[in-house]
C-alpha cells in the first residue's frame, strides 16, 4: 500500500494534546446530553468512542468539527480553542454514511478532490498538484479504477474507501470517523479495520472513531475503556509508552 502522500511516522515525537475537552456540556431542548466532559487525546493516539444510543457520540464529533457549539466548557484542537481554530486542513472527517445522498451527481475523483478545499479555497481551480494528490489518495485506497464512476453507483465498501480517501487527501493530522463500518459486510469491515490499523502504525495520524463494533474495540483497543464519562466510553490505544515523550526530550535536548 503506497501511502507516501501522507506524513510518515518515522521517529518518536513529544506527544502533545491533539483534542482537549474541558468541562464540555451540551443539551438538546433542555435535556442534558453531555455533562462536564473532560478528555485528552494525544498525538498518534487511536481513540474508540462507544456508548448507547443518545449517549452523545455523534454530538461530540459534530462539536469537534465545528458543526455544533458546546453549551459550556472548552474544546481545543492542537492546543487552540475551537472558536479560534482555523487550520481545518489538519482535520479529516468521515461522517455517517446515512448522511450521504446516493443521488449526489459527482464522480469519485470529484468527491476525493473536494477534500483539498475549505471555505477559503472552495472556488480555487483544480490544478496539476491537486490532481496528483487525488490520484495518490485513490491509489492508496485501491479505488483508482473507480475514479470516473458516480459516487452513488458504488457499493457500500467502495463508498467507504472513497470518503476515507477524501478525508486523507489533504494529509491531515487528526482523522475523525463516525460509524464508518455501518452498512457494509463483515469482510469489508475487517478490511477497513486493517487499513486503519496500517495508517495508525505507519503514519503521523491521530484517530477518533465512533463505533458499535465491540469485536473491533476488544481486539484492537482492549476490552476495558480507558475512561468513562456518563454514558460515553473512551477506548485508547497509544502508539507510544508514557515515558517515550521524556526519552525524546532527553535524546533531542528538548528540541524536535
């Protein structure tokens, strides 16, 4: 799998906070969904977020990508309060497949390329550099042959890979996925989890994934959550031992 268009994880880094939640609260129509939530995900952590229906999983993800605002408390991305955060190219987001309109008249290539643009660059012309990045992402996800197909004509597993390619094409540092294995067969689910595992092991990526897949949580992230907050459960796999940050600082004299 050629994923050279992504940042390679070649050495131990000091694992700074990527997501910081400080006393975050959110309510729907006066009903408290999330109350005083505190959590930190550090560089290259793989975080699985689980919980019953209505526990606030998707609500939390929508707050993290700026689609909802917390009622109180503070969210930071890469150490910056969300209200002041502008570096959205550092964040890749794969929403629930149920939010996708299968009649959307775009090709796979167009969908993937759209991941390179934000509000300030939405009308920018697609140039050679953008086309190369799109081709690399399509190849990495093994869907180059589907580039000219309409996104709505693909199978669930193919759409899943296309949307992941869209999230990865801008070489993000944080990847957020909301129930990415829902609606696909078991074989495709296993293949997708192996792909995520590869990306986590070999690239400088931090993952936050919402899932009901108990088997995946247990096999990859362990059977017990690292933290429970209300009805939310956080399963965490570190790519580093807690002392790695100290070792990196000593070996590099405190400099990266």
